C-alpha cells in the first residue's frame, strides 16, 4: 500500500469515508491523475510533475484543495481561499456535505485550466 492510501485509511470516521469518496470521484473523473504522497498528504499529480489537487484532513474537516484554484470560475460560493493567493478548496465536515456535481465540475475545470496553462 502506498503512503497516500495509508494516510486515507488511517483517518478516523467520518473523515476516512469522506476521503475515500473524494478519491473515487477524482479517479473516476480524471483517471490519468496519479495519487502520490507529498508534504505528508495525498496529492494528485498529472504527468508526474504538476500538482493538481491535494487532500488533507485537518481540524474537523477534509480539505480538497485545487492547486490552481485562483483560475476557477465555477461554484465560487463553495470554494474557500482563506488568505491563499493561488489555491482554493472545498471543505467537507460530513459525507452529506459532498456535492458530487460541484466536485466533478471543479475537477473538470481545474483540469482544463491546467491544460491551457501548461500545454498551449
């Protein structure tokens, strides 16, 4: 088992279930995203070199953070930046908080933004 998967499975409930659900949605939406373990958290990379999305269980929620979140234009009312210039995240306190449509829309937009930024 890789360290990113171990991180997810070691979390207490409800955070483990939230992380597993988010993992399924990410990998189902962007199958080429590679789950790595960077900076002691699960981090999805594209092409093994560009950060895309990371997952972090902190305080009393799961943070699903978009690396190039500043470029996102959809569902801004769901995104949190809290003083971060480039990154924005979705925060999940319970399984019921996960709106898969919002997550999928943002994943697809983040992927599109990343493609435009790095592959012009």
